[in-house]
């Protein structure tokens, strides 16, 4: 992979794009730091989480009465019971 500065890209844009078309890959640098890559291959598609499916799965775990959601609910119940006990405790 070749290194390409912003200055070279500005001055030789057409030549650099021709090289990319031929299959070359460049590491683009600005002030000595890498800012990107010029490559003929497209980036991989961005993976977006399927939150609806995840929440559906969590709901099923809760309905089964176990797993992480069940543990959270037990913790919440214990916390509520502790709060009620503290409120009922005489001063």
C-alpha cells in the first residue's frame, strides 16, 4: 500500500484516481496522520443491530422465568421490599 498526502492528492487527483481504478490502494495522510484510504473495493456494509429481535428474545426469557431479565426483576423486587421496610421502620 502506498502513502498519499493531502497535498499530493490535491495536485494529482486525476492520476491518483486512475491508479485506484487500476487496483492500487493508498493510505491518505494529513499532517503525518492517517485520515483514510483510497481503495477500489467498497467498504463492508455497516452492521446495524436488530433491536426488535433482541427485545423480543429478552421478553421470551422473562416469560420463561429465568435468565438475565428474571435476575433483574428479582433484584428490583428485593429493592422495593427494602424501600418499603425502610419507610415502615419507626424513626
